[in-house]
C-alpha cells in the first residue's frame, strides 16, 4: 500500500505544491461519501484561481499606473521651469465632500486612494505634496495623530485597517453539511420506506421501530459529527486571528510606540525598516536608500526605489532595503492588497502529506468496502430468492419480505458507511487543529497545517545564533578604544573609560555611535528615554548614553547625507554626515575583521591618528579573537574624512578608514538551550548553528550550547563556498557550526541536506535575508519578537518567545501527531475489517447479517468521529523524543516495535472474543464444547474468523496496520484469550 500511495499521491509536497497537483490527487479520491466535509479544511482551488486572476488584474493596473507616472515625471523634466509650474498648477476638478469637510478634513478617502494607487504626481502636487496632504488630514509629519474623540471621526470617514472576513459558519451549517453524506441520505430513504411499510402492516408503534431506529442513529451520527467539525472550525478561526496579529512602530501623540496594524488610521506616521511589510497605502515622509519589493502586487521582481521624488508606498509590499517614515493615506479594504487578501483568505491551507496519504488509504479501502457491500447484498438477496423459490412463492411478495429486502439493502449501504474510512483524513485535521491550539499555548504559532506533521519527521535543525540560542538582549561589556582594552560591565566603568579617552576620540566615538545606527533614542509616554532598534544597535546606543552622549543633540548637530543600512552580505553599515563646521565625514561599523581590513589608520592612546602598522594590526586582531573566545560579538567602528566632498548619489567608500575601536557585546545563552540540544541529539535530530559571527565567537557559543562536539567541525562561509561538490558530500554531515556565513551559504547548506542527503530540515531565522532559507527548508521557524515580517511570511511556524526550547516542543508535537494518527488508523482499520468479515461471512454462511443497520451506524460513529476525538487528541510525552525521527523515507504504516506490541494486543483481543464466543454457547453448562461439531455454521464462522485473523496479522500488514507475529507471540495471544474460558466457567458455578 505504501508503494501505491507514493506512486499516486506522492506528488503533493508538505508545501509549495501547484494547484494542478492538488487537483490531480483530489480527482483520484472519487469515492467520497461527503466531499463538502472531506475537503472542508483543505485548499479551495476555485478561490485560489479567482485570487490569481485578481492578482493578474492588479498587476496590470499598477504596472500601467507606474509607467504613466514615470512618463509624466519625464515629461515635466523636459519642460521649462515656468511651464512645469503652469502644468502642476492646472486646475483640478476635485471637490471635497460635505461630510469630509464637516469632520474637519479637506480630502476624502477616494481621492487619497487614487493618488497613491495611481502614482499620481500631478494630483499630489495639486494638494501640496506630502506636507499639504498631511495638513488636509489634520496630522503632523513629526508628531503624528493626536488621540481623542477625533480618532472615531477619522475612522468613520476613512475606514479602519482591517480586511473583510468571511462570516463564521453557525453550528446548523455544519449539521446541514453532515447531512450531505450520500450513504446517510440513502439510509434516510430506507428508514422512511421502512417506517411507512412497517406502520401500514403492524401499526403504531410496533411497526415503526426499525425505521425510527435508523433515523435516530442517523441524527446521532449527524449531530456528533457536526459538533466535532464545529469545534475544529472555532479552533482554526482562533488560530487565524493569531496569525494576523502584526505590530509596527508608529509615532502618535508625539512619541514613538508599538501598535497593531489594525489600529492604523490615515495620518499616522509609520516607521519602516528592512523586512517590514508596508501595512497600508501611504506616502514617503523621510528616509534613506528605501527599496521596495512590489512583486506581491505588480509581479515585477526588480525593487522600486522610493524617495521624495517617488513617494508612493503600497500596502502588502515589503521593505527590501533602507528605512523610512511613511504617512498612512489609505487603509483596509480601500487598498488593492485588502481586496486581494479577502480573496486569498478563502483559499484555505494546502493539503498536508498525511491528509493526502490517508485520503489514498480511504479511497483504496472504500473500493474494497463497496465490493464487499455489493457481494453481501447479492448473497442475502440470493438466499431470500432461493427460499421463496423452494416454497413456490417467488411470484407473490408479502410486506415482511419487502421489509426484509429493504433491510438487506440498508445493511449493504451501512457496510459502505463503515467500510469507507471517511474519518482517516478528517482525523488528521482534528489532530492538527488540536496540536496547533496547544502549540499556541506553548508559544509556537503554526501558519501552515503541514508544519505540525513535517516537524515530526525533522532530522536536522539549522539554527541561527542570535535570539534563538541566545537571549537577544545585548550589552557592551568590553571595549578597545584608542588601543586600550577596558571592561564596562559595572556602572562606574563607563565614567572611568571617559576619563581615559582624549576628548577628540570621545567626540568621534559618540558621533559614530549616534549617527551610524538604525536605532533611535526616543521619549516614551512616561517621559523617559528609550532605545529602539536591533539588539546590536540598542546595545551601542546604551553604551553611548553611558559615556555621557546626547543622541538628539548629536543628530541635530550633523546632517545625514547618505545611509547604507546594515546588510548581512556586506556585514557592515555606513553613513555620511555633513559636519557643522563644514566638510563631510563617513562612518562605518560592522564585523570586526571586515571593518579592520578596510582601515589603514588608527587612533592611538593620545587621540592622534597614526598609520595602522603590523604591530597595531596584530594587537587589534588578538583583541578581537580574545573577545570572541569569551563568546562576545565584536563590532568595529571606523571613520574617514571625505576631503573631496560628497554627493548623495555617490557610494560610501569601502576602504581608507581610521579605526576608532572595537567593542565586545555580550549576548548570553538562553537558559535551557543546552538541555534542549541534548534532547534533540537523543531524538536523532542534528542541530547545526549558522551565524554571521566571528568563528571564535561561534565556536564558544556552540560549545556552551552543546552543539559543537569533538566529532564535528566548524567552518567559515567563505571557505564553505570554495568547496567542490565532492568535498561538500564528505564535509556537510560533519558541519556543526558555520560562521561568517551569508544568506546564500545558509540556503546552500539547507538545499544540500534536503536534496543530496535526503534529510528533513528545519531552519530558524529572523531577518529578511533568512527568507530564502526559510522558504527552501521543509519547515521554517521564524523568531516572533525579533523577526521581520518577511521572515515570518516565509516561515511555517513562528516561535513567539524566541526560544530554542520551543522548537523542541514543536518537534515533540509533530511526532505526537504522527503517533496519534497511527493509533487511530490501527483502531479504525481493525474495526472496519472485523465489521466487514462478520457481516460478509455470516451472510455467505447463514443468509442473514448479524449486525443491523442501526448497529453498524453506531459502530461507525465509535470508530469515526468518537474514535478520532479519543485517539487523535492525545498530548505528547517525553518518550517521543527518545525515538529516531521518521525522516523523508519513513513509511506512515511501519512495523516498528510499537506496531508489534499493538498487533499483539489486537491479536489477543480477537482471541479473547473467539473463546468468549465459545463460552457463550451454553448459559449454565460448564461443558461448552458439547455438540459443537454438529453446528457447522458456528464452526464455519469461528474458523473464518481465525483464518481471517491469521491473514490480517501475517499478510495484510500495511493494510491493517499490523506486523507479523512469531510463534511464541501467537501462543501467548491464544493462551491469554483462552484464560477467559475458565473464568467464565467459574462464574457459572456461582448460584444466582
């Protein structure tokens, strides 16, 4: 069966399967009793095609708008100044609606949307540019909106930043969908006919028993099914709400604060940085080197540079480079992204591999069940017709015989109900929904269903260092400024350092820290200074403040001319400032080895600039290595005077700098990481650390975490890139640490592990540059607090507490899903097989079916809905992490030690029933074997049961989730089963 499933259902991947593949496997699952229910929580392909068509329309519309905007801009550049002014000043027929004027605003939402979405420079100029729009929106580009009753008025006029969601289904909708089951509808018709005929023949209420029994059973099945499905839908709805929670930095009421994107209103000032998703349509206010990825809307892969000349920012696009402030203009469903998301949200999740595989199992068994049902019905009808032929009454039919024929048909239909294991793929959904809800409580937000089960197969985890293995709360603890090493861990250390530094060097150091940063020092709502930015930036800013620096004064004293934000490929950040006394100065900071290599001078202990000779290089290199060996991240700061002037169109120089100094930043290892890594190792999961840090720092942290062992190796990215394919094949299994790595190195490592070594790889990341590796991996885990929106969007699971221990929890839940589904498969298939055998063999031997339609419906509910609730929602235990992972080649139905144990239990249970059946031959007599051979039907049924049991256990392993047993195991099963007979004999001796 495994080979059949892989051949016919193996095309569907855990993620990124095409719609064509999804449609193809669904077409194979033609034997479905209730398609609405079976495919409810899977991809809605029609909605996806609708969303794709809408995206193509949007792309064309926006592409035309951008081209028209560019043409208009070029047209204005070709005119004389006076003609340009005349062109811009041409009258506009726009009239402010009365309700907008009454609310205190001077521009409506429709006009704002048309300007930004249409990239309409002419109308933007007509309204006074960005500043003019701000005035008409009653906001300030510096202080943002002011909270109060005015915000409610703003919401009424411009709307809120939320997308229209499809209304939640009521419980009765699920009842109606449960009634769509074809077999239940047929049984309902049978019940109705049985009711009419029975009452007509035997009167009320005696004649209604059979019909009402079937109706009651159907209603019970329907309501239990609907309740289970309704609870699942509520869980998914809660999880969808969690997925959509995104916070962003906003200036409102004069101070910068974190706010949900759903609270944004036109006029808000939003701060955007690399990796952020633009939360609404807006206009560029200020910023540097802003490159926007608009491919989600326009389909164009080339980034769009946004500046004062091209100030338009569209919701749903991503900041690829730079940072800026944006004024919100259009929100929610008035944006094209809002309309697109409303369509996409109805597309559903891709089918998971388990859903696909178990749909295949259900299809195969459904065909077998249908065959058994037809044969059973044929045998029962043949028996009735033979009897009537012998009696000579084949031409006349009584009401009882019609009811008997109807009962035969109902039994045959009910066999199909029981035989088609509709609950198999639905049990996966139930188990995944349960796991996702519980994982949410454990600080892991699952974005895609398949991630749960995929993580259970993970054999490798490629983890970044900062924020995952470490706390991500950084502080400068050592410095080497002006060639002097000092510790700065205690409160008085900073003042001691200040007293030792020459004034000129201290001034340069503070200028470098406060200008060459992506962070800020702002006043919070309590009136206190607060540092904002990446952990590295905030650590440096706090260091600068401890040295007595004034962030605001320093920023106002110098004018920022150009900013090149930190880039994980270049591993450096640079700025150029225009000095108050005239002239330009460049500052750069970044990875110590890279910045030091760009320096040819250094500031000495006297504050003088001297050539960087070999002795100085050795001293600084040894200092960097010493800091790194103490598990400190090292950052080098440098500057250079730009004596020939500088233009914002020029690139910042990459060499010729003067080294100011090196700082060592401490980022402690998270509590519990070492234990979690040990758990992974015992679970057969290899943990590898991939970081951009110095190799000595990386090795020190990796040893502290237990990742780097004596058998493993640490390698640097540049060396890794130079290896041939043959060398990589030998090297990659041993790599435990990769330092000084680029995003491409991480992506290459992941791809090689997946494709060449067939490993199931999980990747952690928190930045935009991690997105390719997160996307490439079988499962990507983004860090919730530190992660950018681009990284989160590429991830399958978002770790909300930035803790490596949570990744272990995800792996444990993933394994739990697999084990729970295996339990349910074994339970359901064994019940299926027994029900089929009992009714089929009895029909063939006696001409009657011992299990009625009502009884079979009850069995179906036990093994389908209730069985799934009982077995598919078992929480994980620590023993799960003592097993080896399933990996990519692992069969879902596999004969491991647990399967042998479960087979032994199943076999023993069946033999208990066999001997119990023998004991039941006599109610009071102890000798139950008396006359047994004369009852050929009893012997036949018993023999068939034992024969089929042997076939199930020994030959139908993958079909019935069993494993062949040895002779001692068979003997044990029979002996335990036989023990019921002496116990029954003893009970018969007790007088009653």
